[in-house]
């Protein structure tokens, strides 16, 4: 029996990237939790759990000291926003191909569009894609389901149709659906979003199954791409799906001369080796054993080049899909390629030191000790657009330069300080990546939808948008011409390109602040902070390295529907620590002050017996409620509304009416206030009666006096 291993078997780039990320975090001693299973492979998941990784279902289940990893399948836009608002430390391991689909469905459609998604509606990747759609989306899993949708939705002919697919969708089924879409709709916009690695894997599995008596598919049963491989092979030969070597041992290969083996994108090389070894041990032929031994020795060589090729393609896709930095701008990130070629062959004689002898608006004149007159064009002075040679240089200063062009006929030599600085800066930047040094530079250019370029030490470093530290709503232009601190996170020495991160520096600084906070924080402490985000249940406030939450009930003494009624993002507020949970790194904050408590104001300014204005705000069968001061409503019992019997409060009062009331009782424990209108009516009536009684007596006395006269 001959065993043939597919070249594309095993981890794809996206999965390998996600797994390596988690193992790297664990290696740094960090606590890690993943939002759902990282990949669909039980062995990998089990190993990660043994190393301390925890699986959670919702972001709120993550602890403050954990790093949350978004798995390769991606999540909805709502979940991404929730993670950002919670201020969790997280790493996004979403596959670049999946990110590309998210970008398409969130940016391309308009209000009259419908996104048709070919895939499994139960799969987390598809659920994430649906969650990024800005218009109606419809998911179908086959040509038959698509035909049913078309039959029942005649209105789709009036819509703008966008057509995408789950990255692991069957290429055969996709082609059938694509033909149907083109036939039914006018000018549909079709994006072939099936991963190139998936396509190649399915194609090779199909071709291998045509020349094999049996196929063994190695991978998790929950894996979509593994299931697709099984479906591709089954029509051509007996096909077995196994998760591990013990399951492979149960297969009877009697009568099989050729057996093909392939594996899903979530299957690590170690499991493939074990399956091959088990298949070898179950045969008694030495020839088979030797073939398998050879295969085992070559597995890494077979898998790695394939993975590297896929990785290169995916890396390109990620660079284009995630950052989308225009190629021209990205190439200008450090030195022009033409210049680099010229510098490779440059000798030390082409580097000179010059003495500044003159500075004009267009150039700097230098003496380089040769017969030619040296000059540095202003645009060759520095990569920093804010640099001003008139302010930075003076006559007699020495500067290092590179010879760019010599004109013997005119006796001049054009020189560049910018390019000399760049050659030196490159070595410094490479060293900074290894040492972790914090660099400082000026943001000199914004790449739309991509990131920014930072001028540093005569070179330019690319900062992806996701590493600027800005939120999604903040424009990159706000960083232009500002000084920033960053670390180098990636260097391509061959192409002389460097990628930096402002966010990493900010995060490290924040950790130091957080450490200092927990060392000194105490309940009751008053702190000034900045409102970072708002939710329906409260406001998150940055109090220096850590975030605390002010619950909505703690924002105001009166009832409010949303925190935005009291504070806004960016506001500077004074809060106090209500409760500290050092173990879970949670902080509860208070905002409303005791002196603003309406009951304290009531106690001070409105004692029993006070007469004041009150606004009728509600009616009941037993009386009316009137607002005395903001936050406190008092009850005017029906018996206290008038000096006569009434059937209902509405007979006398209307909501919104202002009336004079007397405070007759206050129960501060039960938070109740009793009011009375009648108490103000009765004294007035008594005074009137007394006036009436006194009038006849006065008249009688006057009559008596007249008679006496």
C-alpha cells in the first residue's frame, strides 16, 4: 500500500498566526482568554487549556488582568465595539482574509443593497460577517438554498446585489452559485472571498482522491474546511475523517493499494505525523514503513514551504486589506528604492563632512574641502517636514553628508544630509527593535485608511492605524505634525522598511500608572479623571492608568435615562473611589456629591411649615404628586386639595399646573413628603369670617353715636 500526503495539508496562515499569537502570549507569562474556541481542533484547544488559556463566550467574562484574543474566525462589529468600550487588553487574531470580507460588507453596500453570503449560517465566521453588514444580509449554504431565496424574494431584482463567500466555502458550489447570480441579476458585484489556501487545498484533495483507493482527512469534526475536504473526496473514493491517530488505527485498509492523506487548516503537523505513523504500524510491509519514515522526515519540509507560500500571500492580503497603505506611499516610508540601489555600491569616499558657510531659503552652502562648491537642497536637509535649517544650523557648523551628484563643468557638488541621516538611522532603528528602545518622532504624513508615517532620526517609520492608539472615530489627521513616542515592532531588513507602534508605548506607560494606582489607591479617595466611554448602564472614567466605572445611578440624584444627560466622552470629572476589587482589578466610582443630595437640600431649605410653589407632575385616585425641588416629589392627598369634598384630583388640578403648597410632613427615612393646598385655604377663610363678624358691630356703634347726637 502506498501512502501519499497532500502538500497543502495542515495549518493555513490564518490559523498558524492565531495559534502562534496565543503561545507567544503564554510564553510572556500573560493570562489569556479566547472569545470562543481559538480554532476547530480539540487537541490544540486541550493543550492551550492545560497551559492556562481559558475560553469565554462574551467579552464581559474576561478578567481585567487577562489578555483577550479574538479568534481567527472574527467577531461582529458590535462585539469589537464592546471590547474597545470595556478597555480590555486584547489581541485581534482574525484571519486577514476574513478581515477583508468585513471591510467589503461594511463599506461597499448602500441603503438599497443586499449582501448575499455563501456559507454556513451557524459558523462563527459567517455570523461575524453578518455582524459587519450595514444593510440587509442573506446567508445560504447551497445552490438549492439560493434558488429558494430567489424564488421567494422577487424584490431582490430592485436591489444592488453584493455576493461574498465564507473563506472555506466549497469552490465547486461557489462557481455554480456565481453563474446563477450572474444569470438572474443585472450587474451584481461579486467578490471571490474564498481563501486561496482553501481553494488549493480542496483542489489538491480532489485530484488526490481521483487516484486513491481511500482518503484519510485529518482534522476536527467542528472544522468547516475539514468537512469541505471530506465532501470533495467522498464522491471519488472511500473517505475517512479522523481527529487523531487512535481513530486512524481503527480503519481497515484491506484491498487498498493507494491511500491519500490530507488535513484541514486547523490541524497541527504533530497530529499529521502521528496519523501517518499509526497507518504505517498497522501494515506489515517494510516498504510502507520506510515510505512513511521518509514522509515523516519530510513533513516539515513539505508543510512549511506550503505554509510559507500561503503566508506570503496572506501577508500581502493583510497589508492590502487591513492597512491599505498605497504602495507608492509605503515605498516612500524610508528611502526611495532607486536611492537604496545606489547606496549599496557607495564607497566611503562618497560620504563627506562639510562646514556650513551659508544658508538661503532654497539651499545650504557647505565647504567640503574640495575644488567643487558644495550645496544641500532644502528638501535634502531632513525627512522631518517641520525641520528648519535656518533655526537648527549656524555658520561654522559641521554636518555629515552624502554626495549625490557632481557637476565638474559648473564646479558644483549636490549633497544630501537627509540621506546620510537615513543610512545611520536605519542601523539605529534595527537596534531599537532588538533593544525595545522607545523612539520619538514627528508624524509627517497620513496614509488614508492605512496609518501614518513618522519621521525619526532621518528615516520614516510606518505606524498602522490600529497601532496609533486612536479610536475608530478619531481621524488620523489629528496626529499630523505632532510628536509621538513609539516602539519598533517589525523590521524588513531586505526592503529597509520598519513598522512601529504608538499603542505599545502607551500601553506600557498605562501599566506603570496602573501599578502605581493599585499601590496607593484607597476607598473614599477623590480623583480627577477623563470620561473614556459611555454605555447604557454607566460611564467609564480613565483615572490614570486604570478605568473605573460610575454606575448610572451614581451620576445624578435624579433619575436619568442615559449617562450622556450628565457627562460626555472627553469630559474632565472629579470622582471618588466607592469600592476597590484588587483581585479582579475592578473599580467602582462615585460622582454625585452629598451636598447635592436633594433630601439634604430639603432638610436645610424646606422644613415642615414651609410654603412654596410646586408643579403638579402626576395624578392618582388618592391624590396628586407635585415636584417641590428637582429630585423630590411630594403627595397632596385628595383630602388636602380643597376645602370641600371632591371626587378626584382632576376636578381641581391639572398636570403641569403650578400651585402654592405647604409642607406638612417629611419622612427622611422613607423619603416621603406630604403637602397641602387646603392648609393655605382654611386660614384665609377664617380671616374672612372674622372680618364679616366685626363689620355689624362697628355699624351698631356708629348708629348709637348718631342717636345720641
